[in-house]
């Protein structure tokens, strides 16, 4: 992977973008789950997504499995 092998090509966005994404997900989850649970749910969801991405042979497989993970996390 070009970006993984050369993260300096994109500058600081490589670090700021994941943090901002986590903030957005956490804020969205907090609306339903409350501010105490939201960071843990968001971090778990992001890590599940990363793991599934590495296992997925297709976008459809990834989305199907991510939907299961999200359903479990927001119960």
C-alpha cells in the first residue's frame, strides 16, 4: 500500500483524520447511548470495522458483517 508505506505523502491528515472520524462517531453514538458509553462503543465499532476490512473479500461481505457488529453494539 502506497499510503501505509509512505505516510508522509499525505502529511498530518493521516493522523488527524482518524481522530476526527472517531470524534464524529462518538458524538453520534452519544445521542443514543449517552456520553459515558459512547467512547467505548465507538472505539469497539472502529476496531471491528478495521478487522472486518482485512477479512472481507468483497464490499458486500464487509457491509453485511459490519451491520451485525453495529447491531450488537447499539443494543
